[in-house]
């Protein structure tokens, strides 16, 4: 390879590495800003709550000609859903579906929240220790969002309505 070709290849490699480094720096800055936006708290009052258990059939799996009920002998499984009707501090009414968190089940949260309770949850779905940065099961809440999904471990009960 001639000296001229080596110089050209060197310049191309150097500019590629420099461009990647600049792009990575911008990406990390974007990710940090997006994380900060994601953590903005939303406060809301619970207007109504709904907890429902239902039985659903376990789908059959066909493995090498054998029919299995999901590797066990169960034919139905118990599924639950927990939904809150809330009113945010800016007066918007929306539905919030609660899913199980990393270490807190939605059933535990159900025991803490009742009609009139004040709750707080983050606006976005960025999570600090998540390798992907986001939890795609959660919803980012925008101005026009009417329904959303949040994990139970990301909802904080600020006060409970104690009208006994």
C-alpha cells in the first residue's frame, strides 16, 4: 500500500472514531436529560379503584408431537388486574393500570390505596438501573394521555383517606 493510501485510510479511521465518540457523548447527554424529564413527579387523587381476579385458560403447547399445558398439569391460571381512576393536579382525569413491580406486587399497593388517597408517580418510564434505560411496559405520560400503565414499585402513596 502506498503512503498516500495509508494516509487516506488513517484519516478515514480517525474521523470515524472521532465522530463515534462525539455521537456517544451526545447520546449519553440525551439519555441523562431524558431520565431527568422522566422523573418529574405527577400527583393525583384516586377517584375510584378496581381490582379484579379472573381465570384464564393456559394455552396448550405442542412440543415434538406432545401436547402440554405449559409444562404442568394446570389448565387455568389466575390473573389479576388493578386499575385506578385518578385526577391529576392539573384537573385531568385518567385511568392508571398498575402492574407488578420488581419487588412490590400490585396486591400490596391495593391494600394501601383507597378512594380519596393521594398518590405520586413519575411522568416517564426511564429507570436508573435498567440496562435498556426504559421499562417498555410502562407508559410515558404526555399532556393528551388518557390511560397509562405504571409499575407498583414506582407509585408512592402520599396520604391515605381515613374516613372511618
